[in-house]
C-alpha cells in the first residue's frame, strides 16, 4: 500500500472553501446561539413557571437528542410543518443555533448561580436600581465565569458543524468526503480533513485551559 | 399549518424501530465497556513518568477530543480496512470507533479524578508497603471511579447520542431505521419525531437518575 499525500494538495482550494463554509456557519451559530443561551439561562431562573418550564423543556430536548436527529428533523420536517421550502443553509443554521442555545444556556445558568447571595444583598444595601445590579454587578461576573466553558462550547459546535455534511451542505467534511470518493484515496484525504479540524480545535482547547486557570486565579484573588 | 398527521405509519412499524434501538443499545453498551476500561488505562499512561508514553497517550486523547466524531467514524470505516488490510463487520467497527472516542473523553475524566486523590492516601499506601499494582487497583481506581462517576455516565449518554452517527455509514441502528422508514412511508415528521423521542426518553431518564444519585452521594453533605 503506497500513500500519496501530494494528491490532497491538488484539491487545496476546494478544501479551503469547505473550511471557510464551516467557519462561517460556526461563527453565525455561535453568536446567535450564545445570545439565545443567555436569554434562556435567565429564563430558567425566572419566577413564573410559564417561563421556567418551557425554557427547561427546550434545553432538555436539545441536550437529550442526538444533534444528527435534530438536523434531520429541521431539514425534512420543518419545511412540512411551516408549509414552505426553506433553503438548506437556513435549516442548518436554525438547528445548530438551537443546539448551541441549549448548551450555552446551561453554561450561563451555572455562572449566574455562582454569584453569591451576599452580592445581591450588598446591591440592595447600596440602594442600586435593578438595572444597575444586572448590568454592572451580575453580568460582568457571570460572563467572566462563563467565558472558559463558553469557549469550549464553541469548540463543540465547531466539531458538530461537520454533521451538516450529512444533509448535503458543502462544508469541510462534505468536500473532503467528495474528494475521497472521487479519487478513491480515503486514507490521505480523510486524514488531512481530520488534521485540519484538529489544527483548529486543539489550540482553542489550550486557550480554554489557560483562560480557565487565569479566571480561577482572578476570582480567588 | 394544514398537515394531516398520521402516526399509523410509525405505530405499525415499531418492530423496525425496536430492531434499530437494539443495535443502538448494543453499540452504546459495548462502546461504554471499551471506554470505561481503556479510558482508565489511558489516563494512567497520561500520568506516566516516561516522557514518550505520556506524550503519545496525550496525543491520542487530544486527537479524539479535537476532531468531529463523524470524521472519526468515517475515517475508521473507510481507512482502517485499507491501512490494515482487514475486513471488520460494521457493528464491530462502530464499537471500535465509538469506543475509542469515549476512551479519550473518559481518560480526561479519570485523569482529573486521579490527580485529586489526596497526597496522604499515596503516602499511606507507601507506608503500608503497597506495590505499584496494588496501589493502582486498591487506592487509585476506587477513588478515581467514585470521583469521576458523574462525568463517566454523562460521557456514556453522550456516546449513546453519538452512536446515531453510524447510521451514516449504513449500520442499521435506530437512526438508520428511522431514516429508511421516513423515506418508505413518506412520513418524515412522524418518524423523526418518534426517533427523537426515543433517544430523548432514554437519555433523559438516565441523566435524571445520575443527577439524583450524584446529589444523594455528594461527598460534601450540606
């Protein structure tokens, strides 16, 4: 068995294009999903059960089902449910955004919970209005504590985005699989694709680790 | 919305879904056995004092943690037969791919808990004249298992969900059964919703049990 990794170079542009699609989709879903996640995280500690229960149900459903099932559902069922065609890219973004919203809401919820009771008491004692309390006391601390986990949620989403290839979107994985099928060189092409994902995800996880220890040091100071 | 739901297509084909579910469960259980056993071994290797062993085992863990599971599964199905010139049936291959993925995640969980085994316990085991093997089996393993159990079970549920990916390489699991049923009956909403519900109910129930147990046996009682 001889391997010829030079063959991959011939498809450099196609793979880069796929990577670009993957990154774009990841960034869009990360931004939309984190915003959604923050709102849902807040909703889960709401007083009214009419807010709290649906928020919890949403999170549990999206965390309790495989992402691939969610993707298939949005691709094949959503158009039927709403009665119109929707472009593939929109269905993909909706599915991954909702997934990201569910996992980040847990991150935000944990960080909101970690703000101690005394801080709220102190706010009351200082006579701070509710808006000031949320924006200047709760939010900065919640964000700082959530940041490392949020970043690793982003890495997860980057990896999950490879599933979009299964519903025919031309991301890195899809293009890689196409090239590997057409050239009958799966070993070379798929290995390179795996290495590309690794080369992006691994440094990010290192950043998470370093960031985490710095945040911990800062919080304990 | 004027869609007429018809769950008959799902209800009359429950045997197909159950057959698929059994394959999914088989994959999950076998991959978890692989992941629980090998994960501990790999975790020990990552704390080894021999540099090449440590680096290689860490590389293994990081590689599986930092690439998409779907890439790993497709890589195993396409490349292993070429690289090693072997033919392995698809279920076994699915177990190997999912099992190694879980091994990497479990190794991280074990490693964190191994490092949190108190220094005094090590000192005590030396004082009592335990050898390295005895120390590993009787001091480190029980401690590590207890401390990392919640994460191990969470990872196990994760593998249950990841196992749906093998449908893409034509292993006839629950997801695959759902896909073919949806196409045969032209009833994607009913079928995929039913499939999602099955995955959800199992994951949710197991997760709730673990959360309950974790709260009950929390080491620092309030």
